C-alpha cells in the first residue's frame, strides 16, 4: 500500500477474500485475521493448524485464489509517481518488497504504470512465507539484492511493525502514511528515521537518493 494510497481499499479486498476462503473451510468469520495476528501471515497459520496441506500445489492454490482481485478497478495509472521514481539516482537499485505474491504485486505495479522501474519483486514465497515482521524476510531481501551492509538499505513501508523489524536489522526506515489501517487515527513510529504522508513526498525527505 505504500506505493498507492487508496484508503486501504485493495488491502481490505484482500483481507475479505482470505476471510471468505477460510469460512468456506468451516472456520469462523474473522478467524483469518486472528491467524494473521498470531502467525504473521494467514497462510502460515493455516499451515500450522492443518487447514492447508503443506505442499507447493496447495499453497499456490490458496495464494492464487485470495489474490484474485480486480486490480484495474481498484488502481489506476500514477504518472506523478512514475516521474518521481524515474528522477531517482539510476545507480541505486530499487526492489518491491511485499508480503503478498509476485503476480499480485506485478498486477498492482502494472496498473500504476511503474512495473518496469524495479529490479525485482521480493515476495512472500521468496521469504519462505514469512511476513515483513520477521527478521528472516529482511535477510532474504538483502541476499536477493546482494547487499551485506544493512545501513545501505532504505525501507519505505506503511506498517509500524514492519518499520520496527527493519530498523532492528539495521535498515534505514521511512514510515509512509501516518493514518493506521485498523485504528483510523494518527500513527507514528519511534523506529522510523522519517515519516511522510504519501510516497510522493520521498524526494523531499530523501534528497540524497535523487539526481540534482
């Protein structure tokens, strides 16, 4: 969501799809979110509690089903964001680091008109289904980017939990979006180096990443 501020519409649609999937398996309404809070991701909880078979076919079927959203109805081109990203120093590699799956992230990037501006997508499958709350995910991301010094990584995210994990690993961290998804009120993070309301403001707070 930090690349597209849409009032959590896309995230809420995804949460709804996961909840519907779980209810079809006979689980209670809202139980999927309890799994998320307990295990970091719903799929890890479903695997741990035996609701999804622990094999690639079953995991992929779940992930494909719950990410089947009408992205082009939810998101549209963002020429300003494209312009901002293109104005960054081209020697700095850019990655999408997401707790969702590659196909979903690519559809979102394509809808925004920025799919060609990133080196790679580091998704939940690449991170062994771990959430971005997990230090393991950040270590995987560094390995993918071939970076050994965590201070060379700049992380922009809309979750204070993710920001906290990133900073504990040693990444520079920027909170994008200062209104919480669940509480609907102002949020802040003591672990964030910087805080901005929208991704479009990153050039103002991180001028060192942009061309003069």
